C-alpha cells in the first residue's frame, strides 16, 4: 500500500466530522450519559430534552415547515427504508383493501429490493419501474403502471451508484394523483444537495447519519403528519410506537451535531464540488475506453460528489485492487465475492451491457476532499488502465 492513502469511497460511508466526535465526547462526560430519555426522574427528563432538541435539528434539515414530531429516529437508513416500505404499504391497504400493489424502481438500494419478498409474503403484488438510459425514472413510465390498486410508490431521491437525481416531485405527483403514498430513500442525497420535503411532495423520506459525517448506526424517517403507517416491531412505545427500544441518545447527539455543522453550507459545497466532479469526468472520459454510466454527464442532474464510470475490457475488481495498492479507496457498482463478480443491477437496469457494467467504478467524496488528491487519482487510474491492457 502507498505511504499516503486517500479515501474516495464516501458514498459508502464518510469519516465522522469533528463536530460530531466532540458532541459525543461531551455527552460521554455529561450527567445524562447512559440515561434513559423515557424515564420520569430528573436525569431522564434532561435526556429527553436533549433528545427533542436533536429531533428539532434533524427536522430543520428536511425543510423549514417540518415539525419535530415528523422525525422518527431509527438504527440507520436500512431500518428507515424497511419501516417505510412495509409499514406504509400495510397501512394503506388497511385503509383501502383494494390497495394491494407496491411500485418501486429497478435501481433502488438493496435495503428496498431485498425486502420485496416480505411484501409478497404479506400478499402484495410488487412491480418495478425501469429507468431510462440516463439513469432516472420518467414520470410517464410510472404513470403507465399506476392504478387504484397501488398502495405505495417507493423511488429514491438519488441513486447511490450513479449519483443521478430522480425527478421526485413529478413522480410523487403521479403517485398522489392515483391516491398512493410516496416514499423516497434519500440516504445518498440528504445534505449533499439542498431540498425541502414540501417541494418534493413526499409522504416519507429516509436518511442515514454515516453518509454525512455522523455516526454509523443512526438514521431517521421523515413521516409527514397524519400519514398512516404500521410499526414493524413492538415493545416499548418509543418513537411514537413506530421504533421500539431505548433511543441511542449518544448516536443521535452525534447525528444532530453533523447536521448543525453541514446544513448551512450545503449549497456552498455543491458549488465547490460540482466543478471538481466535472473536471474528473472530463479527464477520465478523455480515454476512449472510459464512459460515464449515465452517458452525457455534463447534462445530468446528479449529486456533486459522485463520479460513476465504466471501463471497457477491465473488471472492477482489478481496478479497485490495483488502485488500492496505489493508495486510493474507490468502489464498484458491482458485488464482488469469492473471486466472482456480477454486474450492478442499477447499470443493467439502465441497459448498459453486462460486460461493460462489470468494469464500473464509483469515485465519491464530500466537502473535505483535497483537489490535489483527485489529480493524483487520475494519474494512478491511467497507470492502472495502461498496465491492464494486453
């Protein structure tokens, strides 16, 4: 491994921000460390005050009109997604027995797709909406599948592999026109681009702390007021009875601190990061064997800190391991295990040929990136590509 190592896999998880680390250390040294915020005694009440203060901070990140009561803390983005996917669908069917169908996009995260068998076991029919070649779901494609039997539409805010932002407002309008509920997995896009849930028109939206410099193992579900939902588990009544178990206040404090540090600067970070990503696309795709996964990257609505490419004739695994040896952590949009590799379901849904999708690479970073490190990465990347050629 190189003496200097650069993490360019922030879309997988980000280092904790100093503000979040300090907040957790302050919590550890405080009198409420370990106190149960559901207890009636004075320590419990103080812990509850901190919990609700953090809830208000997270609520602000969803929009100026979001109430703290619309934030449900969960053990991460996956748990938030599962609660929304199954809980919203069951509640919608309970209100109207005709609504026994769920629509999701073919490019969802595995925390959605891997739970579709649960929905089917519960008696729901599940249909998938395919994206276009540029990586987003067109409202007309969703409209073609809608009907009075649809309980829930779950289509993400931005894709975790390509970074392509979905036309959420137009999609939620289609869903609502047919009486369905709309959920968006915003784990990858939250606090990376500005948005307001009121403008998006969503009924529920999932986030995770470790994607923005907060702790691992904490997330939240925005749930619009009066939106029916059923819990996935019972036992204690915490979080409005939707997520039982004593809240991890230490993790929540760290999450709120990361939000406080990042929220005022989101638009500024977009303006700083987009030129870096554009330059990276321009330089990498100057090689005729390297292609942006969404085609015309310059005209794509995408997250500013994700660069998604594929390389003709070279497998992702080879690229990742050789770049790792040169001091760069990147990832592929494909799963690697036991020496075998399968193409990304996202890229295949975008109609990228399997042999090309097997050469995918995702470079991701946030406001803490060193632009000089990106220059060094380009040099290392072309060294690897050159050495890999016959």
